[in-house]
C-alpha cells in the first residue's frame, strides 16, 4: 500500500520495470547471464536444462505470449537493490 502513495510513484515504477526486459525473450533464448532490466538494474538468470531461475526465484511457466511481448511467471516479487531499506518491502 505504501508504494501506491503519490510520493512513491517512482519507486513503484522502478519496482515494476525491474520485472521487464527489452525485446522478445523466449525460454530457449535464455542462458546463464546477467540481464539488464528496464529500470536499469541487472538480474541474474540461471538455466539448467528446463529449470530456469531469475534472481534465485523459480520460473513456473515460460513463454506466455501476449500482444506486447512474452511473459515468464515467477513465484514472488523481485526487489531491486535500489529499493533496499524501503520500509515494508522484504527480500
């Protein structure tokens, strides 16, 4: 709820963009790497066969196609380093 306050609009924007990368990236395109997100920070991608993790969070469903790109579902919200210490957010 704290992120929905007007004074935290940029923090919410940063959090949401931390979950987005540019381009159409399918599971088959993924490899062990650090990937730059749309908020400018990097996330760690680990691939082991069919098992994919992003920031040590399991990808439950991959390659969900949408009109504006591809979605990969993870089990929890990722918190960017730039938001460390923001009250109410736990890693």
